[in-house]
C-alpha cells in the first residue's frame, strides 16, 4: 500500500503507528494509515488482518509527564 520513500513501517512492525496518515478524521476519533492500520484517538488500533490492539496510553498521566 505504501508509496513513500523510504517505505513506512508495515502493519506487523512494532512502530506501525509511524506510518503516514491517508485519511484523518479527528471529529470521529480515527485515522487510516498508509500501512492499512486504523488508529483510534484512544491509541487502540485495528490491523488490516482484523486483529485488535487494545489502547495503550499511559494510565497515570502525572507519572508519564
């Protein structure tokens, strides 16, 4: 799917969220990345193969800052 040079990380890569957004809908809370990953604003993900990645944002904001 990705036409970027160098190519974006694949959907199977650990850094898949670094891929370029192809569609961005902040009013709906999601972005479609060029590797086919559907990224949600709560940091959850839906991979092209249907696998769900649970949200992984920090639970304690004070500790993360």
